[in-house]
C-alpha cells in the first residue's frame, strides 16, 4: 500500500523502521526504543539477524569495490537506509574519488539523516522515493542531475527487495530500471532468502516484520536469479552473500546463516 | 614461541598476536574494512600497548587512546571490548615475549585504561548518534509539515481557482465578497460589482470550436487581470466574469472599472490565427455595504447584466432598483398564472364591433381579465406580455378561446344574426401544431357555428417563413372561421401575405383613428385620413372588410363612415363589459 501523493507523511518514531532496525543490527545507535524492541524480537526469532546484516553490509562493500575495479563510477543505491558505517560513497570515493552516488530511500528520517551526512559532498545526493516507483526515481531531477545514463551505472538493490511484495511486481521494477541503463551497467541485488530455513523460523521472522511498515517477502535462489533477467551474472552467480567473492576462505563458512542471498549482474557489452 | 621484541618489528607485517586479536573481534559488529586493513590497524595498536607496558615512567594515556581508536574504527560493541580484554590479557605478554618486573600489575592498569577509553568513546558515539537521528527526525518532520502546507496551499489554490484562466473562481469570489461586506477595510462603506459576459461567445465556440473558445477566454482573462489590476477579477463559469470593486466612493468608481473592462475585452485578440473581435456586456451594481448581502449584490448585478444584453450588448448598465422591483413583480405575476387558471381567476369581457353603416352589433372582441386576489382586476396589458415571454400564453390563450366559444354559443339573435366573437391568437398559439384540431374540437363541443368565430392574428405572426401556420389558417378559413389581421398598419405591413392568406378583415390600429379627432383642416389629421382612406380602398379591392379600432368620438365615427370604413370599435360604441350587458343592447 503506497502512500498517495496527496496524503501527508507522518513521522512516527513509535513505529519501528526497517532502516533503523538495520542500523541496530550493525551496532549503530541511530535508532529508537521501538526499533530496538522490534530488532530484539527479530533476534529472538532468528538469532543470526545481526550477523546477516553485517554479512550483507560486507557484501555491499565487496560489490562496490569490485565495481570500481571494473571502472564503474556511478552508483544508484535504492533502499539505502540509515547511512551508517561503510556507505557506498565512502567505499567508492575511497577507490575512485570521482565516483558519483545517488541514494534513494522511502523513509523520510533516513533521507533527512543522509542529507546531513552528505552535506558538502557534491558527488553524492539523496532523494526520497519508493523503489516501487522506478519511473519516478529515473525521472527525478536530482538523479538525472548527478548520473549520466549514457554511461555505466551500478544500480544497487541491496537488502530491500524483500520489502516489495509479489503484487508490486519486483521483476517489472527491475526491468524498468534495466531499460534505463547503458551497456556496462550493473545490478547489485541481495535479499532475504528462505532457502534452507524452517517453516517456524520463516513464520516468526514474518511476524516481526509485519509490525513494521514493511512486511517481509523472502524468496528462493531461483527467484533471485530470475531477477537478473537481461543481465549476465558475474561469478559466482547468486549465492549466500558471504560466499560472494570472499576476502578469505574462512569468512564464507556457515554462509547460509547469513540469510541473505545476492549477486552482481552486468548489462550487455 | 616468543616473537622478537615488538618495538623492532613494529609497523611491519601483523604478528601472531594482531591476527589473533583481529580474529577475536571479527563478527562482533560490522567492520567497514577488509581483514587485511583490520589486522594492520590492530598491529599498530598492539605496538602501542607493548610500548606502554614497558615505558618508563608508566603512562596510562596510550591505553585510553587504544580504547578510543578501537571505537573510532567501529570495533564498537560490548563483545568487541570483552574479546579485546580477554585476548590482550591472555596473549599479549606471551606472544610478544615482553619482560618487565611489574608486568602483571601494569597489564591490569593498562587494560583498565583501554576499557575506560573504550567505554567513554562508545558512550560519546552513542550520544552523538542518538542526537543525529533525533535531528534527522526533526528535519523530516519539518519537511513533512512543509510538504503538507504546500500541498494544502496547492489544494486551496485548485479549489479556489479556475483551471482554464487561473482566475479566482466562484468559491473564492464569494469568500472575498462576503469578507468585503463583513469586514470592510479602512472604514470602507460602499462596494461595487461588475458582472461581465461576452456577447455572442457561443458563436465563437460553435463556429471555431471549443479550443479556440477556451483560448479566447484565457486571453480575455489575461487582459482583465492586467487592466483591472488591484480589483478581484473572477471567472464564474462559461464566459461570465465578475469584478469586485472595494471601497468605492460612488457609482462613478465602478463605471470607470466597467469602461476599462469593456476596453480591455474590445481589443482584437489573435487566437490560433483567427483575429477575434469580441464585445462584452456588464451589469453594474454599487451600493452601501450596510444592509446588503452577497446574494443581493450578485442577483442585482446579474439582472443588470441581462438589461445590458437585452439593450444590444457592448455596454454597461447600472442597476436600477425601481426597474428591478417592476421586473420582480412581473416575474411573480407570471409565475402565478398557472395556479390562477386552475382557480378560475380569469374571466372575459367583450367589446362591441359595430357596423358604421347601420349601427348594428356585428361582433364582439373577447378581452381577458384577471381577478387577482391581491392586486384586484388586472387588464391584459399587465400580464399578456409576460405570458407570451414565458410561454404561458399557450394555456391561457387556449382557455380564452374555449371560454369565448362556450359563451358565444349561448347568444341568440333577436331578429338578426347573432354577433361573432373575435379572439386574439398569440404567435405561439398560431405556430403550435395542434391549432386546427383545437379549434375544430371546440366548435364541435360548443356547437358554435364556425362563421361566428373570428381569430385575430398580428402581422408579426406572419413574419415566420414557415408554411405550417399559413396552412393551418387556411384550413380554419375553409371551415368558415373568420381571420382578422389585428393592429394593421403598425407593424410589418408586408402586403404579400394578404395574397396568400384567407383573411376576411383588417383591423386598423387606433393610432390612425386618433388623428381623426382633430378638425379635418389640421395637416396631421388630413394625413391620417388619407392613409385610412387608402387602406379602406385597398381592403375593399381585396374583398376585405375594415374595422377601425379606438373610435372614441362621434366625429371620428362620422369621418370613418364617410371614408367607407365598415365597422368601428372603441369607447364611442361601448366599453368592454360582461357578455350579458353587451347583449342587453341588442335584446
């Protein structure tokens, strides 16, 4: 259920926010009591929750590092959340100072916070949009202003697609984004997967997220792979995120405990 | 296995201890760096700790610094501190082969300093992050409130403005007018309105299309906005605009605005390659604020606009309370006709049509009267015009015709033919499809012989080019019904229809007869007499009889007889009266 354009937005910190819960998993303090209570309930249901957030964040870091290595200098990070440690622009601009990054999030608090963090960096901006409106994201003046879609762009849809229901047609969203991209662009995607989870654990996790504004839609490896339609998956394909190009072999142990699966695809040429 | 002295190996490759430390803190929180970077960092801190343990004099500050640095590099969880304390306590001295007399004592104090520095840094960082997220919430709220205000403002604009011209709409205008009356600014005592409507705008829409019409309206709106800067110009809908003139000193102030508006509208407009010239009509009302309401003002301005339209457009008219009162009274009167018909408030009087040759009563003209419950008896000139405008003439005229036939049937002739009854037919009645059937039905029902019914029509009835009325009248004439042209000589006077129509009589308007009152030596009187003589000879040549209306004196009657006029009607021969009074005279 999307908020219609005319409806005023409410900022209610009594309601858990997935962006701030994620920050809590990562050890941050950019969160409120309601966020922490929801996150703790999630940890009770799925003890690996903090681990999976960390693993996903590490995947993001390795993916950005990989992309800068491939010469990509433009990043569109959709569902960027609370800008805690290890942001895309920090990683990318560390590797290549001329990297440009647009953050997109639907959470007004996350956007306000990002704007403060990004003040003074003219190569990084944040816009408030919903992943479910890819046309609006692509048409947004700030997006158009910073990114050149005739050049490769890395679209990051990391740890957010599990908040998009099947009715909202994630495949269509990704298609729309893909069609706007030039050859050499990339899609970085990860989301919660139920491969190998017990029915109980899945039900409990979904119950926790139903209390937030964003219920959870876990998906299988096959479904995730299909999301890369039109892209060529780079090695090793769609895997548990710790298994994606690990820095040391032992860091990929017990990879399925990370809950998140992800991969990187390259468009054309 | 002891390593060589730490100081020597410092800042080279991470040693066994630094790698063990890195392993211990991995996974305690998200670390935004590679394992390699982590090990390098911890090697540096290992060197600092080792140096501090051996330093003379013993100094706790490096311990604090190490704790602070750990947090700064995001090794910032409770587990991170616990594992650090554990690994340093268990392995640092052993792995680095450190030797000192009081090393255990120093280690305890150094670890306490690390923990203190770490806890302080973590607390500061937590507070900073809490502040920053709260600041973000406030900003987001401010943003949301601004967005709400903006969208409310946008809504309000949409709700109060006309999308085509972006002028204020009726809603906003009514608001402002109400405010002008309720809270007049700076002691304003008077207020004015201009109701403006484009003349024949429909023609533009119909001939050039609505798109051109819409652009013309937008152009007109722009000019009005520019020309009447400072006054509220609103579009009420269609091609209707209104201007609010506040704080007027009198009528002249609003007239000046109306003149400016007419001039602005009057400039030719180039729309889609068409040069369009439009004019407008304006109704002006200007009055004291005290005692008036928005509704009163709007109604008054609207009525006045209609006067300007009726007067031909391209002008303004000023509201006139007396004229308005009369019109309202007329309106009320016309609205009451249907009920009056139902209650039987109408009745007929008759006026004699007398032969000028022998003084015999040839016929009578039926004249409708309204016994109004409040206004008394009303003559036809006070309500027939209204009935014609509103179309109520059809039922009213139908009633008159039926009543006249019903009464006339009962009149018997004493020693001669009974008089015919002459009934006026309005244009609308003649043009109605069912006229022939209606008259035939009446004659059948009442038993009145057709030759005792005369229908009076005016010249204007025949101005229509349609065939139908002529055909209907011919059918009626063939039945034997008499057809008279009423008020002949005052209107259209196209003689062509006399050739086509089965007319039996001309009734010459009273104006010509009036001239005959004066002595025959007066030139005007002579002229009228000559016109009458010509009409009579024309009529006779066409085998028509002539009745002169408005005969008031014996002298007029005498001169008409001398001209050869057939019959007369007027006070000289008898005023309108109930049928029985007229009939008494021939009894």
